C-alpha cells in the first residue's frame, strides 16, 4: 500500500525516532510563522533559551491580530516583535500586509516544506525552532 502525503513529509523530516502510531518523533522544521497575539510569548521563550538566530530556512513574524487597542500594550509588543525579529534572523511583516496564514501560504509554502504556525490553537506545543 502506498504512503500518505503526511507520512512522506514526516519521513523526509525525521531526525529522531520511528514513525509508528503512539511513538514520539523528532522532526526538522523548515519554516515557522508567528503572529502578534502569541508571538510575543513565543519569542520571549526563544530568547530565554539563548538560541541566538533561528536555524530554520525561513521564519516570519506577522503583525495581523492585535492591531487596535486604546492602551500602549499592543504597540509595545509590536516594537518588541520587530526588534527581536531583526536580531534573530526572522522576517517581520508589518500590520496591513494581510492575514498571516494566507500570506504565508501564498508567498512561502510548498508541500515539500514542513512549516509550523504558532497560533492560539497550538500555542501549548513546545517548539524547538532548530534545524538539525
């Protein structure tokens, strides 16, 4: 029986373990994208690991979720994201460029690339940000 597309992509990015039901695996991540609602926390954690620059082929920080607020909090987060992106080797997409998931798909993704998008739905997943 033929292998599924997901199996083929995982097998091509496997760096640790064996692909089998119930088994943990380590995979190489080619791209990451963060957005301003959860990206601030992700980059604070990234900086706390003293990792320096990202080791992915491509990482992008999008400003497209928290764009309007009366206080300074979002503005401060956006300045932080721009600064940390510059020093970490991450592209920074300013507010108004579009919805991050669609923009990223249009400009950067292909089926041969393993990409992780950090959003509120998966923000509890520990990300390594390293290419082995």
